[in-house]
C-alpha cells in the first residue's frame, strides 16, 4: 500500500515538475533549465541526506559503479521530458513516457536484468502493454481516425 501511494505521489510530482520545467525553459533555454532543476535538487537533497542518513556521502560499498550512470540518466530525463512536453504538450508526452517506462520495466523484469528477479511475461501482460499503446494512439489520433470521426459526427447530429 505504501509503495502504491509513493508511486502515485511520484507520478504527480514528475508530471508537474516537467510542466514547470517546460515553462522555465521558455525563458532560460533547455540546458540552463536542466542545470537549474538538478542544481536545486542537489541543494535540497543534501541537507535531508545529512539529517536522515548515517552514511558517508561518498560511501558506495560494493556497488557496481555502472549504476552511478543514473545521474547522467537524470540529466537526460529532465532535458528530454521537458522538451517533449514543450513540443507535444503534457498529456501526450506523459503518455508516451509511460508506455516507454512500462516497456523497459517489463523487459528488465522479464529477463532479470540488473539483479532483479525474473518475472514471467504472460500473454495477459503483453495484452495489457499493447492496450496501453493502442490507448495512447487513440488519445493522440482520435480526431483523425475515420471510425472515431464518424462516431463524433453522429453524436453531433443527434444533439442538433
């Protein structure tokens, strides 16, 4: 239950943050915005780290150092998501990101990459992912698909 709640909060924060980032970039540019956002994140997280964690800032133990690339991924996430929102709008951009995230997450779980336990990829899961992709396409192309246009025209005629 706590994991689901934290995931919901994360989704709310990610979507809102990237809308804000897109607005900042209109005034400052994409790379300055990325620098500002990640810099402010560093300034905000350091005091919390020092208050709540009892480990050294640079103690990584036996961590596989390749995982430190997540910081580079963070730069890419902020930049790409912000530009996607600026070019496509928030709803469509978030929908595409969600499909991409689920696809990668399914791949990681299915093959057990990065030390995660392998998960069977069933036809039900494949169907769910495909429905999500179809939903995004309908969301984006709904006004241009002939079958959906016909339905919209019939509804408008009924109202008139």
